[in-house]
């Protein structure tokens, strides 16, 4: 069931990454458990297991991953009234479309959001004043340490800005298996239109024609910047999910729009997206990240925080 030396660039939306020493895809909880048992015989170190969704938020190292990468394809999708049960490997666009087809309102903000349900919950993905955590009723996960299934309600998931319990010590060894969402009855056409508006917005503003991993950095809370920086970017402040200065504006101000290293660059269309325009290496992307942090710190005194994850 486990394959060896599988190139990870195939599984990352920025198309970068060396081989995983071990790799497998799982479609069910029993397959997942079986794979973990197999891993215990080969190595046993749980710290060397990486759970992969759609790879839309990950920069894999050029040297690959020394361990086991498990691609989660648990794909259930069921509706009961205004509740929807989705597998952790279910693609967000499929879930969003399912809700819209069933006249269920709550995911309009997520039109065009890539990735899986599991990846989205872990990072509490959000946009346009909405976050995945807003509609969560319950999340079911498998604790790899104990092999126990855990169920958490929304409060117990500890959602915050791109944050959840699954990023903390408590939950970081858990695989999200299923999520139950609570939605509202709505008008199908209205939901479809609102969702499509977000898709169109993304197509117009984001460099979707080139491999990328979404925003490289989190936006910057206005509460963390000096009053002069706040004044300079006053017109760009967004209330999403609290008042923030879009990092793209700081990158433009620091002269980094279009700046390239090797085959990677800060997109001219949206500078907070680093795009792979010519067989980029992870080291090119990391060098750009490092330059951005240094330049923005020097010019604005702001510490940028990565949104993407380096593995
Ligand atoms: C074009 C583009 C636009 C984007 N727009 C947005 C946006 O508007 N808002 C936003 O928040 N993000 C955005 N992103 C980033 C990304 O899509 C989200 O973070 C997404 O939720 C990641 O899901 P994924 O399945 O790809 O996770 P992956 O990238 O595969 O993994 C991300 C993390 O989640 C963990 N993980 C994945 N599945 C599970 C699971 N089942 N159980 C436990 N842990 C798991 C992984 O181990 C990893 O740590 C964008 C990305 C792109 C490429």
C-alpha cells in the first residue's frame, strides 16, 4: 500500500518539492488505520507522518520529505436538512457547489476557495468576512497517538485567524476525518450568484494562471503597526476578519511587486502571491520570503508572518 520515492511537486499547487520517502492515498478511516499500523512496523515515528490535503497551502522542500506522506481522500458528502456531513478529504469547491445546489446558505464567501475540508478546518480558511469555523457544528478526528476518535464542537475547535486546535500541541497529531456543518435554507439562485461573484473576483485579481500557494503572508492587523504606517495605508484597510492592512500593499510599498529569484516571483497581479513561472525551486520561494520580511521590517517596522507552510 505504501509507495516509495514519490515526487511531491505533483501534489502541491505551486508544483515544487522533492520525493517523499513513503507515500500513500487513503479513502477511508480503516485504510488510514491500516497505513499507520504499517508505518509503525517500518519506522514508528509519528513525527515523520505528514497528512496532505490538496497541497494548496504547502511549500515542500527541494530535498523532499523524509517520512510518510498520507494523502487524505476521505470523500463523504451527505445532507440532513440544513446540516451537511463532509469527509476531511472532500474538495471545498465540491462542498460549496453541493450547498449551492441544495439551496443551503453559508458558504457563499468561499466561492473559489481551493483545498480540502480537512486543510480548511486546520487553518480556519477564510475570505470576504467568512471563515470555515463559522459554520462548523462538529469535527471528528483520529488521534494518531492513541488511535481514538475525537469529536469536538465549534468552541472546542478553538478557531481564530487561520488558527484552530489542530495547529496546537493538543490537536496536531490528529487527522480530520469528517466535519458536520450547520447551514441555513436560502434561495438557490441568490446563493449561486453570490458564490460566483467571489469566484469572478478571484479570477480577476489573483494570478491563477500560474502555479502558486495562495497568499504567502497573513495580512497585518492594524493594531500591530505604528500610527504613521496605519495612516499611510488608511485607504487600504480591510475589516477581514478584523482591521488589517493587506500585505500586498506593504510588498508594493517595499518595491517587491514582480521581484523574482530563480523561477519564482511576487506576482505583478497580486504581490502577496508568489508564483512559479519557470521551474522554481523551494529555495527560490524561501529567498523571496526572506527578502520580503527584511524589506518590510526595514521600511515599515512590520514583522510579516507566513501564511504558507514550509515542509
Ligand atoms: C489560489 C489560492 C487561493 C487561496 N485562497 C485562500 C483564501 O482565500 N483563504 C484562505 O484561508 N486560504 C486560501 N488559500 C490557501 C489554501 O487554499 C487553504 O489554506 C486551504 O484550506 C488548504 O487546504 P488543503 O487541503 O490544500 O491543505 P494542504 O495544503 O494540503 O495542507 C495544509 C495543512 O493542513 C493539514 N491538513 C490537511 N488535511 C488535513 C486533515 N484531514 N487533517 C489534519 N490536517 C490536515 C496539512 O497537514 C497541512 O499542515 C488559497 C490557496 C490558493 C492556491
